């Protein structure tokens, strides 16, 4: 599956994976608000066998198929923590 990676301009080491380039319709508005303006990084062919530096390829593929996007955050933070902290500030 070809996927497209965008980096956050607000949050270091935070990336958004999409199936369709520049199509953010599946990403919740609240998440995009916290993520900031997505900056296109690169595209690549993702398979279940592919080794990724910080993510599990099978989990990424599952999220892309199930919800239309995958969010990669820093190792020490969960998506819920990121959204909660941003909402409170």
C-alpha cells in the first residue's frame, strides 16, 4: 500500500500517515488542530513485512484500513495525552 507521510509543524517527532495524498478528510478536526499544518515529508510502499523505525507496520496498515490514517507520536506520549494537554493549554 502506498502511504504518504506528513510531519507536524507544532510537535516534534509527530507524523501522520495517509493513504491518499493530501486527503485529510478521515482525520478528526480536533487532531488536525493539535497537529498543526501538515507538512508533506515523503511517500513509500508499506507492506506488513516492512520494518519501520518507530512503528509496527501491521498496526499502521490496520489503522490506515480501519480509520483512514495513522498518527505516530513521541515514544513518551499517547495520542490521548497529546490531545488533552493541547485542549487544556
